[in-house]
C-alpha cells in the first residue's frame, strides 16, 4: 500500500468513526509488536520459532494445580512462554496504544476488546477494556472466577487456594483448552452487539471466539475498519483497510479525527464499578454480569 493509499484510507476511516454512534476497537498481538512483544504467528512468531505449543495447558493445570505451580516456580515452562514473559515484563505502551487511549478519552472509541494479556492498553490509559484472554496482572480462581491482582508480576511463590471458595487459582491469562470466563465473553459480546463501527487492529482474526467478533458486528450491520501490516481473512469484508503498523496508523488517525470534529455518539459515560469485582468495570447500560459458571471441560477458547 502506498503512502497516499494509507493516508486516504485513514481519511475514510475517520469519516466512518466520526459518523458512528458506538465505535469498539478489537486488538490482537499486532498492536504490541512495536512494544517489543513478538506475535505468535508469522515469520518472527513465537510459535514459528519454538514450534507449535502443547494444547493441553488447562488440562494439565486441572490435573494437578500444585505440580503446575511447582513447574512455574522452577521456570520449567515452554520456551515460547519464557520468551513471551520476558518481553511482556519489559514492554511499555507504544504510540498505537496511546493514540487508542486518547480516542477513548475524546469520545471516538467506546471500548477496547483485546486478545492481548500484556496490560499495555491499561498502562496507556484505556479504561473500558475487555481482556478476552485475561491478563498477566491478575490471578483468577478457576472455580468461582474471583480475581486478585498479582502483587509481583513474576511471583516467587505459588498462589494459595481461593480465599472465597477454596478452589485452585492460576494466572488470569487463559491457557490452551481453557474456556473464556463467561462474564468476560458476555461483556465482549455485549460490546460487539452495541457497535456500529469496529476498528480491528493487529489481529489475524483466526483465533475463536475473539476472532469471530468482527464478523458478528459485521452481520449486525457495523462498519469494519482494519489496521494491519498485512492482509487477513477479514480484509475482504472490511469497509476500510489501513495497511500499516498500528503505531503509525493510529496516531495519524487521531490527528484526522480531531480535524473531523466531535464524535456523533458524544462523550462516553463513566464506567460503573462492579461491586463484587472492583477490578472490573461494567459499561453503562449493560446488564449485570452473570455469576461465573463452574468450570467446563474444553470450551470455545483455544488459548
Ligand atoms: Zn474461588
């Protein structure tokens, strides 16, 4: 894509965003590449370099949580996990994260649904966020779903059993074979259903269920804008395609939006805290989140 094409795509995207009522951004690994976090797939992908990961991570945790934590403490994790953790530990938000947070503050974007576990959207100032694959910053009980902040990002002691229900506790980030926690999936679906415009950033849209959300929005009549360095399976159905890194495209889009003027949807409401889980926010006007289901065997989440 030539520079002129990118810049005309950015203008078209700004027009769509400014004339929409409820814009949701959906982000994948591609937005964090400029923060030094390698993607999973593609030429420099973690799984390309280290091989396909084992797909039974959640099963192994459930079989013996104490042994799982011992392996964690001994750092006997798969090489791709070790590399990802090193990168996440050192990562800072890049101009793509910062521009997206500013789009939310200015009322252009209402929420961000991310597949990333790195917490960089929050560091950049994004407030309304659904972390569909969880976060490295929290621990979560697999029985009742209770979440607690990790006091140290890379703990030296296993997490004790849940102090609400006594169930086994793991990192909040979703393992292979682990279902997406129901209330997280529900928030993601609610945001998707409210959207009349979706900005899909740095996601290959291949991993279900997160990758299926843009198509659900599309089926509801939402406009789709894609920001990615290369084409994806979603590209053919997008209204606008900006083929550029997010760290370049999003700041340029923000500049363009400021010229277009006030968003049609007005300024966003203040998120309401979820009393039971103060680390969550509930979006104004959405239904209260359901109590978490008991753990299921293999769910829709592949990672
Ligand atoms: Zn619990």
